C-alpha cells in the first residue's frame, strides 16, 4: 500500500504545487516522469528556437544591406551576377546551369524578331507598297530635334512631361530611298524552317513568367509611373508606397526567379537530372531539341547579307547581347549545351518589383587587389568568409520605382548604375524621356534625399564598351546633349564630362558632405568588374564599421 507523502510547512506554494500526488502508485509515477521529461524536452526546444531567432535577428542587423538602383536595362542584375561570381563562386557554379532556358529564350526571341521584320518586308514588297509603316523594335536613337540640355534637369526634375512634349515621341521611319531588297525563295524557306521557334518562345515565356516580357509604352500603366521613388505619379497622386511607415509585404521582395531556378534543377549540375517544367507541361529538353535542329538555319539567317541590310535600314534593335549569342550559336544551339559564365552574364530577364538576394561570402576574393588604386577606402582587410550581405535588385522601369521607397530606411549602401551609352535613346515605357536624362533625374533624387543621408553611394557609369562602339560608328554626342558643345566626340572625353556632371550633382545636393565614388564600367567584363567590386566591397565595409564605431 502506497505511503502518503506529507509536505513540510516550510515548503513554498510552488514547491507544494510541483510535488507529486501523495498516493501515487509506481505506474503513475513512471507515467508522470515520462510526461515531465517530454514537457522539458519541448520547453528546451522552444528555448533553443528563441535563442536561435535572437541570434539570427542580431546577425541580420549586422548584415550589410546594399541596394542596386538605376533604370531598366542599366546592368543591375548583371552586377548582381558579378557579385555572386566574384565572392560566392561555388554557389554560382551550382546556379549557372539554371540559366540555360533564359539564354535560349534570349536567342530565340532575337531570331523571331528578325523573322517578324522579314515577313512584313516581304509582304510589303509583294504588294509593292512602302515599308515606312514598320515600327518593329526600332532603334531608340532620335534625330537632333530630340536633343536635351543639362539645364532641363532643373525644369523637369520630376521627369513628368505634358502634352506639349509630344514631339519627343518616336516618329515612324521614313520611306527608304535605297533600292528595294531582292528576297528569294531561300528566305521564304528560312521562315518556314524556323517557324517551330515560335512555339518554343511561347513555351519558354510561359515558364519564365512575367520577367520574360519587356516593358513598352503600350503595356505600361501611366497611373503607376513615377520618375523617382519620392515623386507623385503621372496623374498627380501619391505613389502607393509613399508612406515610410508602410509595412513591407511579399509583393515587394521575393527571391530572384527562385521558382524557375528550382524547376530547372539549380543545384543538380547535370542536365540528366534536370526536371521538366511543371508549367504548361513544358519539356525543356524538347525545346533544346528544336533549337538544336534549327542551328544551321539560325546561322544562315544571321549571316545573310540581305538580312543584315534589312536590320540596318529598319533600325532594328535586338538587344545588347543578341550579336554575342548569334556568334556563339554553334555552342548554344547544342543538345548538350551548358552555359558559360559569359553566357549567363549576358542573359536578360527583366527584374520585377524588388528582389532580395543573400550573398554569403565564400572567400575574401583578394586576387588582383594590388592592381587597384590605393585610397582611403582600400585600407581595410577583406570581408571574412561566411559573412552575409543582403543585396536588393530593383525593377528599374518607371512603373516599378514606387516600390523602392520602403527599402531606403535601413540601407547601408547604394550602387547606382547609369548606362552612359544611352544619351540618344528613350525610355521604353515612356518614349518622351531621354534615358541618360532619366538617369540623372534619378541620381539627383537619390543624392538629395535626407532619408539616405547616412548611406554610402557609389556610381557605375555602365556600358562604356557600347559607348565606344556608338561614337566610333559616327553618332555625335553633341547632337543629343547640347551642353557637350565642341568637345571631341570621343568615349573617354564624353565619359569624363558626364562623370563630372554626376559628381557636381552629388556635391551640390547632398544633405551633408559625402565623397564621390564613380567608376566607368562594362559589367559584362567579369575580370575588371570583379576587381572593381572587390574595391567597392572593402569601401562599403569600412564605412559600415566606421558608423558602428568599430574602426
């Protein structure tokens, strides 16, 4: 018979409450001890979870937050790839294969754009009519009547243009004075043999999602446009994210293209284990087969002298990487194709919203730092392996800029990319606005913002390689930038002039004095960009530690 357990008068109430029942049997005692052990295990697990959460929150606060800002197609996503390639090469190699579908899509879309132009030109030739009505992907270069002045920045800081500015919109290309192009039956046969690429483009577009669709004036909602993240929209109402107290939601930040990367077997490293897409029953290996089967016809299309003359006459713009992909079509249109680093750096997929990337440094990437100039920013040892940066890649079109604002309040650094070659081009979403002028309007708003007073700002004057080619082709900078005057029509001279303009804006408009860091870049050049990013990383880290009073 169990013996009752009497409590001592000195026991506190909690001890009395925790004591076992006075008439507990051995079986009940065993069961009670089992329950107490399980409760303790759960309690310890919760304590460990809370401890881990606190550590994660502390680490997150110490992580450096870098924003990549700039207009659409300025090179932000390519810069992010260079960060991955330079500082996390192992993770980069695991992800590289997943870009195969994007590269194939870029190639196929260029082929179909050429076929569109060819079809309309041949149809017009059969009817004996003019081709002046064609306006397919035409060049964004406009005549000197569309020139702009640096002084216009003050008058149009918000970037909003009234109906009086309609003369800025592209005009159709006038009827050609050249003799008609004499197409043959071989061109009709090429169109027929390359027709399967139409369905391949549709399938890849379905798989890749909205990022595969480029912004145009006809597809842009003017009610969602803002020239800068601080502005009212084109209708005069406040942007949806104007309030700094607005909570961040999932619509603002998502993992970059995570869905299609996972579908493509981002970490498999082998095409044999890469699954087919679950979307629309798409067989990516089947798409590769079709592209490989069209390889010779793609080469014939691209190297045809009549086609090249047609593209020149019509001013067709295929994209910065089209010529590269056509040049490497033997390798890309192959059943066993695996992307190279250069292939991926040139891959184009539009960024939607604001996309967050966690960059975990695998090594300090000190290679080549001795070739960089020594300045006060280059005095700190490299970031330790295992340290993490949060890098935010933003959608750069005017329909996306309202979403930037909530990410400014705790940013440590901004890398601003301004494509320097686009002085004669217009925004795709609003052809009334010159692209270089738009970059300067954005830059002006960023450097003058009191919200970003404590933020380090670095400027990349990007696409310098394309600027060299454009000026060497005979385009005159002074015809588009009137303030350029009689300076030499040379890339180095023009770049120095524009760098000075950006530097002056920062010096004159910053709420407090801050240094100017400006680099001429071609971010598809991975070696030189990697060196620049090493320099940039150390400078940002030094500023971060200085503000934390560590150095």
